[in-house]
C-alpha cells in the first residue's frame, strides 16, 4: 500500500524542504528533469543507446521549467531536441526562467506557428508534455487548448507530472469536454515525483495513462505524516496487504480452530428465480474464509436454492419475524443484504438486519430501497455497516454529491470521487465503497483508499453481471473473520481485482471466488 498525494500536499512538502534550507527550488527542478530522463530510459532502454529526436512542449510555470531541464539533458545526451513555449517568456516563473535561459545556450524556441499540420507526429520520436502540471487552476483557455491539442493529436509519449489539462487531484479534465478533439487520449509514460498524485488513480485520467513512473526528488521526509487520517492509500499492483491481514488469510489454510471461530455470515436472498445473486455472495463469503454461511431464503425459493448449494446452509426467511428469530443465534456475526433481494423485501428486512447490531454489508437493492429517503437509511446504519454502491446506487443515496461530481469542473482542484466518497461516508456514518474501475473506499473518520483496476491492474472483464455480488460476499466473509469494516472493504476489493487478474479474460462472476485459492496460495507463499 502506498499513498496518493494532492497537489497542495506536494507543494507544502516542497516549501517545507526549501524553507528548511535543505534544497532550492531550482535544484528540485533539476532533480525532477533528471528523473524524467531516467524514467524514459528505463521505460525504453533502446532510446538511451542511440540518437533520437524529441520535442518538448513547455508551459509558463514550473512544469515548463522541468521541460527545459529535460530538453537540455537530452540535448547533452546527443539527441536532436526542439522546444515550443506556450505563453510569454517574460512571465516565466523564476526557476523556469533560469532553465529557459540555460536551454537558450544550447538551442532555440520554435515558433508556435509550426505546430499545425501534423508537425509533431511527422518529425519526432518522443513528444514530451511539460505545458501544465499540478498548478493548473482553471480550464485551458482557447489558445492554451490549441497548443495542447496538437500534442494530444500526435500522442503524448511522456507527460511530466500530469498530462496538461487534467486536474491532478481529481483526475478530471478541467472545463467542458473538448468537442473539437475526438481522438482517443492516451499517454504512454507519465513521470511524477515522490508519490503518485490522487488523480493518477482516478478516472478519467487513470484510464488515459498507460504507465506511470515515480521518481524521487529527495523530499520524502517532508511529505505529510501518512499516519494522519487525511491521506489516501493506493491499493495498487505493488500493494501487499498488511501482515495482520495476511495472517488471517493464512489461517484459512491451516486452521486448527473451530468453524464457529471463523464467523457465520447470513446472506439474505430474493424470491424464486432471483436467488443467483445471493448464492454468488454466499459462496464468495465461504471461499474467503467465513466458517459458516447461511442463505436466508423465502419459502417459495427454498427448492430452487437447495438444489444449487452444498457447503452453504439454508434457512427460511419470509418475514421480519423470521429474520429476528434467526438472529437470536448470536454466532451469526455478519449479514449481507441486497444482491437480488428485491426492493420491497429489502425495505422490510434492512431495518431488522441493521438493528441486530452485527456487521452488515448493504449492497444493490438494500441501497436502492432507500431512493428518495436516504436519511432513513443513514439513521439506521452504524459504524459496523458497509455500503457498497455502484454509480447508479450512489446517485440514489447521495444525489447532491453525484450532481457535484458530474457537473463540469470549472476550478482546480476539481471535486473528485475521493471527495464524494468521503462526504458520503461522513454523512452515512459508516464505510462507503464506491465501485468502479477506480473503486474508492472511505470511512467516516476520513480514512480513504483507492483500489485500482486500471493501468497495470486493468481488468475490464470484471465488469460482468454478478461481480458486485461476489464483492459483497468477499467483504462479508472478511467481516466474519474479524476484519474491521475499512479493512474488510479494502482487502475484499483488492482480492476481487486480484482474482480477476489471475483468471483473465473470459471471466464470469462464478469464476471469481473459485480463483481465490490460487490467489491465496500465491500471497501466502
Ligand atoms: N511542487 C514540487 O514539489 C515540484 C514541482 N515541480 C514541477 O512544478 C509543477 C507545478 O508548477 P506550477 O505550480 O508553477 O504550475 P504549472 O503546472 O506549471 O502551471 C502553472 C502555470 O500555468 C498557468 N495556468 C494555469 N492554468 C492555466 C490555464 N487554464 N490556461 C493558461 N495558463 C494557465 C499559470 O498561470 P497563472 O494562474 O499564474 O496566471 C502558471 O503560469 C509540477 O507539476 C512539477 O512539474 C518540479 O519542478 C519539482 C518540484
Ligand atoms: N471497467 C471496470 N474494470 C474493472 N472493474 C470494474 C469495471 N467496471 C466495474 N467494475 C467492478 O465490477 C463490479 C461490478 O459491480 P456491480 O456494478 O454491483 O455489478 P453487479 O450488480 O452486476 O454485480 C464492481 O466491483 C466494480 O468495481
Ligand atoms: K504536463
């Protein structure tokens, strides 16, 4: 697990380091430029071995300053380099100005008039975007867009910090979408410093980046104290679930304890013909380590479910009273409600389930049942609950937050999925896991993680019917094993993607839980 930074956190770290007299801004810029060149040669080793042609598009701030450093270093490496400048050279930031002048000792600035007519794609091996970075505070002006558009059309090979126009906190393109540019946006390599920015993990930006490199510029010790609650964790491909979590997973394989000490999950099912979703959740809970799983099924569906399950037990739950009766068994420590439950049945059963005071995963219909009256749900839930909405369900429960997220972003930093999920968790008073290829998990105390299924962890085949039901079951099973709500949501979401990656394309929801043993074996070896 690593941390994601906001632009403000990075700026503070930079200022603290320079104020402490540890380093100058100019030196940081030099290190940043050097880091970019190193990352390029690491990504494409053949480029280091011979002469190539690069173009660096620089902007008016320090991102442009980094660009001038890169241009100089590549030129000194023996490459042919051209530089374009957006904006007035007289108004460059002071450090950028120094590097602009250093560049002028080696080369020139090409007139922006040359940019048109496919000049970039026709003439260069490497197109480097150093126009705007983390300082972008408003949508690109028309002339800034005309400058950047040529770069996007050619295809950006290297973006310094962030591709220009995107907000590095939210991952959103600032302003209205650009109807005059239809090409697919894609950036081969993005090089950033010390840690990834929050926006690198969030859509749409995360979907544009093919590879990211993080280079040190020597200010790690000035980064925020990540034990504080304001940081955002990144559950990435490199993430290794913590030792305690691993120990719990390990114990599923070598248990000498009784099954009841591994918890008992009750999954409530819908009626006949709608039981598949709950069966998926139940099996997932069992596979991930719940000692026992019971499906609570209406009488009309008992035969259907009985013919489909083996390791899972069955109890008849037609009414609230039936559910209350079953919950007298205190060994049931977790409930999972929503998948295939039906809106009406959910409306009746959710209050009883939550009032029982056990850990509780509320998904799908258990959330949609509260459309138009979300406060009723928030009044019920406690911090032992987890809400797992997808985008549609999120908008039903938090229409104002969804509207903010969908409105055009006219200022930077723009309102992000991290902001929305944090607000949602604070409002609901429990952990909220907002699904997607960039799943965001937040707890009411402000802790937050992004679980990525993008970039190196892209698993688009996870968007298949029923995969969310499996996720709900994974989380419920981990809760049964004693994970805290935040940990269960993080670990469940992370393992969900690991299973999808391990299985590969062709995956259907049924395959996910069956892939777990392989994933566990790899983790525990
Ligand atoms: N922090 C660190 O630790 C380190 C940071 N480093 C580097 O610095 C970068 C951040 O630099 P930065 O803050 O100077 O901002 P940057 O992205 O260059 O843009 C600001 C310029 O753009 C302008 N501008 C803004 N919006 C605009 C618009 N819509 N249309 C047109 N213009 C617009 C804005 O103008 P203004 O708003 O002032 O009028 C200003 O001139 C960071 O990404 C990294 O590469 C490294 O050197 C190493 C250490
Ligand atoms: N493009 C994608 N790449 C990876 N994972 C995705 C993508 N789209 C959705 N997911 C994941 O797939 C699951 C879908 O859940 P959900 O929308 O509830 O579907 P269902 O109701 O069919 O189970 C979620 O875990 C979500 O994070
Ligand atoms: K950039």
